């Protein structure tokens, strides 16, 4: 049986798309949650052992890695997911291209590492980037099986591999930190995880096809992938402009305060929303002939995601002080105002990134590219204006830019999906009202606590109190949303 038949036929075996999507979401999100719990325990332990300057140096290398990530061929592998049909020939050519691109990227990164160190005025950056070039050698053997497994909406296999890789990374990081590796700790742990994922997907993915080195016969896939690549390039500019600008104009300590404050606030945005989008893209693609179904699915996704995102971020904004001091340590106190500001901007950023899977699956990758192009102008300008105010100024740039980007994304994407703005607002409202009640309640409780209460104890009071207030407000103000969530978890509702 050909590879195309293998993956296409398996995609039609299960009784309903709703069941398959629900199963995929549970596996992808469940494995993500389990893996992240292990990684967070490791990460916050390491944060207490390392200095802000260590994280500032690591952040400087991430701009180069993110730029290389744009050219690793992921968008072309993603086109395999969106395509109605693929065959061994096309799959092999994409795989061959991935190998050529990523081995070339490894060599290029090794060569330009000294230039990056000169730009940032940090010699250690060159050595870090040279070691990190090894990451690219594993990339083809991760991207290819992930794309083919996603095509058949099989996230169970990926989930098992990701859990093992996360566990290995969670052990490596604190071990290196305790051994005194400093900033090298942050290089070693991802390298262990990448190698583990590449090996694991070879062992359990059962996907291997012979790489073919040429572009003939894959023009359609490359066309779709090219549009997605354009979107990724603009997205890179939007998301990496802060570190690129701040890395030049801020010292490593202040850059570390900003980047780790951003890391804390982007936990949901970077760790869980992409996992949901990974399931959403192939699901929307399989439903692309029924645009009304895609619209209903998108609104349901927004409604359910905001039920978690809005209370998380509004709660984070009002508990930033005790949270940072408890989890990260007193030497990170300078990140507290950064976290407060960023937490208020992140719900808008989440809304922006929810659109791309739907518009891409509908064959309109150019929409996401236009949104990202706008972001590539808006966010760098905001950071250039704000950087002189230090880490807090960088965070304030998000307050200005994220709502504007959400509005631009909505204006361009909603007509393509077939949704009115009023329907979008109606999907957000069930979470917004209870979350605002919770925020005010936590602020009131915090004000009643004595100033001398230790941060850990204060946090232990505020978090469960906020959860209780949100649950009560949700039951009182948004009963339909609660019923929908229960039905989905219990498998009584379409995914």
C-alpha cells in the first residue's frame, strides 16, 4: 500500500470527525499538560539557580534560532496536512528538502555565530550558537513524522514521544544547573529533548519514506507552503523584534528580567494554544468543504479557550507580585511590573493566533501572511519607541500593540471564515464577565490581607480564592458555557 493510501485511509477509519478531534485534543493537550508540569517544575527550579544575566545571554541566541526555524521547511511539511491527497513521491521530495534545508542551516548558523556575538557584544553567544546548530540536524526527523501523523489526526503517538522527551529535558536542566553550567544549562536541556524526540518518532512513528532530492511533482505543496512561509517570516519579525532590539540596547540583566517575565506570561500562549492549533489545522482541513462547520468549530474553540485564558491572565495580573517572589525568587522582583503589564496583553495575542489554522485550512494562507505583515510593522515600532524605558517599557509596548493586532487579525480573518464580529464577541463574553468578577474579587481579598504576609502564603490564599470566585461567577453568569464544557469533556458534544 502506498504512503498516500496509508495516511488517507487511516484518516477515514474512525466513526466521526468529532470523535477523532476530541480524542486528538485530549491526547495532544493531555500530553502537553503532563510534559509541561514536569518541565515547569524543572524550569522554576533552574530559574532559582541561575541569574537573569544567564537568561539574557540565552535569549540573544534565540533570535538566531527562531530565524533559522523559519527556514527549516515546517511550512512545506504543513502543506502536506492541508492537501487533499499526497503520495510517496511528494512526501519523499518534501523530506529530501527538509534534510537539505536543515543541514544547510546548521552549517550557516555555525558560520555566523561570531557575527551574532559581535552584534550583542557578548562573546559567549558565539560558542552557544555553535553548539545549538546541532538542533537543526534533528529537525527533519521530527517535522516529517509530525506532519504525517497530524494528517491522519493521530496525536497519541506524538504525545507519547513528547512525554518521554520532556521527562529527559526536565532531568537534564536542574542537573546541569546544580553542576554549575550557568547559561549552558539552557543549551543542554533543549538539545537532549530534540534528540529524544527525533529518535522516539523514528521508533514509534513507523512513517519512513525514502527522501527524494528534487522539486518536481510537488509544486502545489510548495505553493501552499510558500504562502505559509511568508506568514512565518513576518511572524518572526513580530515576535522576535523585542529581543533583537532589547538585546542591543538593554544589558543582559534587564533583558533577562523582560524575557523571563514574558516567558511566565506566555506559558499558556506558547505551550498550550499551539498544541490546540496543531489539532485544529488538520481538523479544519478535513472539513474545508463545509465552511459553516469550520465557522462553528472556530467559535466553539474561541469560547472554550477563553474560558481558560481570561481567568488565567487576569488572575496573573493581580497575583504577579507574590507569584514571582515565590516561584522565581526575590532576585527576580524586577520582573513583577513586567508580568503585570504583559498579562493584560496576552488574551489579545491568543485571539490573533487562533485565526491562522482556520484560514490556512481553507486554502487562504495569504490572510495569515497579511496579518503577520501588519504585526511585523506594529510591534517593532512599539518596541523601538518603548525600549528606552527598560523592561517595563517593553512590556508596555505589548499593551499598545497586542489589541491592535487582534483587531487587524479579526478584520481580515472573520470574513474568510464566515463569522460576524458580533458572533465573535458573543463567544468571548461567557468567559470575560466571570473573569472580571474574579479579578475584582482577588484584588479585594488581597487588599484585606496584612502587608506582612509572606508571598507564598499570600499566593496560597489568593489562587484558590480566585478559582472559587471564578467558578461561582461562571455558574451564575455563563451556565450555557459550563454545560458545553461538561458535554465536551464527557464526550457528549461534537469536538
